[in-house]
């Protein structure tokens, strides 16, 4: 999941793409915390 997000951020190379990637990563971390 993290690898995919990093890939999107690298391909986008824009503030919008990076913000989206950061948001998805943040949501992913929250889901992991809830699952555990």
C-alpha cells in the first residue's frame, strides 16, 4: 500500500498529488491502528 502511494506521489510530482498521497497514507495508518 505504502509503495503504491509513494509511486503515485513520484509520478504526480505536484502539490495536489502529494496531498492526496499523504491523505491516503494517513487514512491507511488509521485503519491499521483500528485493525490492530
